[in-house]
């Protein structure tokens, strides 16, 4: 009997346990998922929780509800990985062996990385919404907040779901309008990027929305510290942005056990081949989702596409075949813009988001880079898809793991330039 160990029972790890349990011979391969947590969260819902769109109970379920019956779920904390010995040392001192290791340990916020962020004002006038507790505490704050300067801030890239901070700013605009107090709130979007988003075309499309919604953008802001006493954030050039309420996305980092294992980058992300998802640490170690350092968005849709490709590559590795270099960085994201509308973007390593229709050419029914109510409904419907299909490893019809060009208004000349 040989062992496949999956580190992490979040979106990526749960999907891989379901995919692999369907294709591997259980008489030959034993699959074990290791995670210290017992609750699985629907993280895209954290965006909606502060605005009372979702209730807390809608966003969490027990992890064991989604792990296949023939897969062992081990509730334990990992101390480190010993890649030379093909083993994992647990915090309690026990060691488990693997023949193949899949790292799906994700990423988490690290507010202690920024001076003054994790201060006495943390969860009082400084909030995150990338954690369940942070989003819930922010909800309680917004229910009674009387207005002032709201600053939505990104510390540094990469972060989980790069569009979520923008969505928060848009939803805040809608939220305060509905409460009849938008004139009492000044919303500022502060980013380390030179525009609203990482991709130029999408950034241009989103910038006009910020202007239309009277949301000021402060680009190229490299934060040095949070001055929580005087309520302002300061960048390394000495520029300052004042706030009454700071909603920040702290530095995102990989699991600390990667650092203890000695093979992560400066943010604890694992060096990974961006096309095969095999780690650059050792051939029998693979990485999926937010734990990797590949130049793709850290989003649930990306992990979903990766899982389908990685499952086949795990099988090929077992059979001694060459791995397929198929993952193209495909990402598919709804961008909530408030007032019951949303945009949809679909892109990969080389192709920027463009206009068009999705998933079918001409008939859609979803529109790319265009605000529609149908896109908003798609965003809300994704919660059902997540709980009932995505993490159970079921294929989502009409959506391929690699990006399709159908329905997209792609500039052929640009495409030719990129592929030369």
C-alpha cells in the first residue's frame, strides 16, 4: 500500500481528495488529508457578510461532510515537511510517511507584518474581511457606524481573490446609499498597484466604475505603517491617507510550516512549475491553490481548474509518464459592483480579460467585462455550485479547465504577438 498525503482540507485539498478517490485503486493507494481545522468556510461569502447579505451559518460546514468515505481525515497540525525522508512531522511529534505529497495549505492574513496594523484598534477601527471573524466583526461595526472616512486598503500583492477589495468598495457604496447615508461617507481605495486591477484592460474598465461611484483611488501606495493613534496609513514615500474606518487586506502569506520546512519563498509560497503544478522542491511533491507561487490569481476558480489538470498529472506520475504542461493560469471571476449588478472576467497567463459572452458565444447568458444583473445572479448562484459541485470534485458543465476563446472579443494581432 502506498500513501498520498494532502496537506490542507480547504477548497483545493478537499477537491483533490474527491478527484483522486474516484480514479485511484484503493487497494494500492491510501489517501489521507491532514488539517488542524474542523470547519470548512465558504470564503467568497466573507465579502457579503459585512453587509448582511449572507448570514454566518450560510458560510460554514463541517470539513468531514465533504471528504470521501474512503479517504482518511487526520485532525492534526503539521510542524514541518522533511522532503528528503518523504515524511511529515506533526506538532505532537508523530511522523507520517508519503509516497506522493500534495500541498494545499492555502494562504492566510498576516497583519503583524505591517507596523501598527495589529494594534489595540484591531477589530475596532481597523478590520479585515478575509477571515470569518474579521468579516463578522466588521458587520457589527457597519450596522451602527455613523459615517466618516472609509479607506479600503491592500497591503501588498499577491492576495486571495485580487478583485475582492474592489468589490468591497463597490458594495460599500451600494450599502450606504441604501441606508440613505452615502453623503456621510467618503470612500477611498488605496492600492499598491498602479491601477484598480492587475490586468490593464480590466483596470481601465474598473476605473470608470470607481469614478462613477465617487470612490477616490490612491495607486502605488507601498504601506510602511499604520498610525493607529492618529488614524492614518503611511507609505514609504511619506504619503499619508487618513481614515475613520480602515478596512484592510493585510499581507497574505503561506502556511508557516512551509517556512519551517525550509523551501518556501519570502511569503512562504512553494516554488511550483506553473504548467504542471509539480513542485520545484522534489518530483513527488505537488502544489495546488493558494499555496503555490505560480503567477495566477489566488482564487477558488483557479484551484478548481488546477484540480482537474493535477489529477491527471498525479496519475501520469504514478504511471511514470511525462507530465502534461496544460495549466494556463485560467481564472474566472465575478466582480460584484453593487445595486444588483456584477461584471465577469475570464483570463489566463497571457490573455487579459476582454469583452464578449460566457460560456457560449453570442448567447452567453453571462457578459464579460460588462455590468449586468445576470452576472450578479451568477455570483450568488456560485455558493450553491461551491457546496454541491466544486468541492465535491464534480465537473462544472461548459467550463473548461483551460481558457476557451469562444465568445471572447480577442484582438488576433495581440494574440499573435504573445504567441511568437
